[in-house]
């Protein structure tokens, strides 16, 4: 017998009829970040939201989610919750020895792009397999480096490539792009990239462009010649039809201080004309690179053996010394031996942390550019080394940071306490922006700073599900105290982790808890081809 329609209606109106819906199991979460101020990475103002995570994804965001449904709750009351920070310029060379990547992780970095300044593992694919095998504390990706490509084909020759050599270099770039490189990086200040011309770089950048990659440029000149260096990078981007990133943008040396006004105007003009150009920057008034940057590049052509031959020739040695004096006075030397601070000196560790002036004092030499040049030459002949160069102006740092196309990146090398005397950017870049340039100086608002650390770099790399907090995004998350977060690393005491970074989640797993690393290696090797 059929149930009368009136009875059906009565049953539907009773509480009993809704019981099966109420009995459905509640949605469960692996982790709930509750009560925090969410700055989602888009530049939007903070909102108080709970963030629920299951597996490696964000599955719910709302003003109030049930804590009873979560296997673990992180109480973020009074704290800020953001996407994990993305470092577009990271020196990951020690990764296999430091797989936890603690100096980056404890800053809140959850993705780092390696292979900058023209230097990368080659071939790239097998190296990335070794990284996968060891496991990493954060996510990593790579660019293919022009210097290593050129060296593999042309050694240290200071000349243009033949047609066959250029074809071989193009094949190496294409191979790396096929293995998942995000683009081509150049270090046109460094060897052997400095021996290349624009046509060579355009030809290689076109290969990266054909695969959807980007072009990251360490400019040929960042001091005298800076404007030409920017112009060259913009020309490469225009001719190769490739997005350009002017990396660690700066104006080196007192003669160039303030010239960021002009370089940023060049960026704006190029963008208006159709070139897709952006910048990244670290928040310090000092650079860091090899001591050989003070040596004229012609002296290094052909490699170390040829360099030593030239030094043995009195006339050539005199020319080399004059070139070093020029660079001390006008470029990385900053006109003062005290501005060159050694960071890594394998043949004399007692010099680490000391300046070129300190070394002159030790030798009882006047602090003249000529004596400094002689010591630089001695350092090169002893095996080289690295140094911090205190040659930037705070006004340029602020101006570049505030530009709407500038992102934050460290240029830091993976570091561990006790190993050398690194630039403090290795430990403090991202917390320094949040503490100094947001909270203290007000150069950026908190949402602006987070945007420059998260969504902007994610979009530059085509990372669709990283760099934002939203439903379905990968759960790379940072929880920090906006009132206390700051860097602790200094130029005199660099081996110090930042404060105020409370939790860091990498692919949904808690990698930093209560400010301390948990030891979990939740990172992945992310490629341009396979990134989620």
C-alpha cells in the first residue's frame, strides 16, 4: 500500500526525520590552526580565521571551526598566520650535507629556488634525484646556470662561442629545462659568464623561454656600469621574450648610491613597453661574494693556471694590481679596507670575520688601497675566499623594497653554527623584513611584506597551489608573533637564528614547533613540469 502524501509531509516535518543527517560523521582534520590573524598572501588585510589541514592541503578556513574535530590544535591566538615564505634566490650548494636546511626553515622559508647567479648542478636531473633520495626540510627547485653550461662547453675561454659550441650550450639548457628547471640564471659579473656577449645569452634565454621558463640575471655590473647592466638584462628579456628577474637588485659603491631611482624608472618603462620584468632584494646594506670579484676579469681568463702565469709577469702583475686598486676605490671595496670583511678563508680561518683593514694591521701595513690590492692578490694565490662588502646605502634598500615589483629573497647560503662567518642574510632575511622594515620603519605594511614573500614569487614561478592560504592550497604555513619577530644574526655574530617564528608547516607537516625544528624532512623537489 502506498503511503499517503499527508503522512509523508508530517514525517518530514518532525525532528525524527532529520536524525540521519545529524548522525553523519563530522569532518576530521589532521591539524587545526585556531584563533590566528590570517594574512593570506594576496595583500589583503588580516582576518581572524581558523585554518584546517588534512594531509598536505588546506581543507577549511572559517572564523570558527570545531577544535574537537582536529587530531592536533595549534592555538595561534595573538599570532599571525601566513603562507610559507618563498626564497627566489638561495645558495643550496651544501644541501646534501645540510638536508634539514635549518637556516632557511627557521626563517619561515618553505620553498627555495637554487641555481642562482649562473651556477647550478649539471646535469640537473640526476642531482635532483640525489636530493629526493636524502630528503629535505623544505621544498626546493632549481634553475640552470649559464656559467656552468658555458664552462662545460668552453672551459674558461674569454671569447664568443662558435656556432657548434652555442648549439651544444643550447642543448644543455634544453635538457635541464626538460628535467624541470624553472629557468636560466646568469652571473655576468662572474667567470666565465662575464666573457659572454648579449647575443649568446639571448640565444640561451630563448631556449628557456620556449619551455615556459624565466630569466634571472645577476647583472654584469652593479656599481659603476649599473645602468648598462640593467639595460642589458632588459634587452635580453625583450629579445628572448622571456620574463626577467633582476636578482638581489642594488647599487654598489658610494658613487652609485641613489641610482636606484633611475634603475627603478627603467623597470617601469620596460614594463610599460611590454617586457615582463620584476626584482628581488635582500634587506641589508652589504653584499657577499668571492674575493675574486675585486680582480679584473681579464686576469682570470683561461683559469687558475693562466692567472698565475700572468701574476708571474711583472708588467701584467702591475696591471692586475692597478685593476684591484680601482675596484677597491670604486666598486666592492667601497674605498675603505674596513668595508671588506672576510666570511670564509679556508687557508687561514683566523681571518674569518676580520676585515681587509684588520689583515693590513696584522701585517703592520698602512690601510692604503695599494696594500689592500697586494693582500687581495695574496689571497687569490693562496686559494681565494669569500667576503662581505659593506657598500650599499640604506636609502636604496628602502626605495627598492617599496617598489611594487620587488620581492624578498635572501641570496643566502645554507649555513650551520660554527661554519665560517656568513652574511647574516643566511639566517635572518625574512624575519628582518617583518621586524625592521614592517614593524619598526614602516617601509611596508604587514600584508604588503607577506605578499612580496609569498604570492608574488609563487606566481613568478608558476606555483599554482603555493604562496596563498585558501581552500585546496598546499599547507605550507608560518605562524609568527608580529610584535616580536626579528632577525638575530649580525655581521659580527652571524650564527644566530631569528626569534618570533613559532611554527612552520611544510606540506602539512610541522617542521618547526615552538620555534624549534622537529627534524621532519617533509620537503619535496618541485619542478616546473610537475609542480602541483
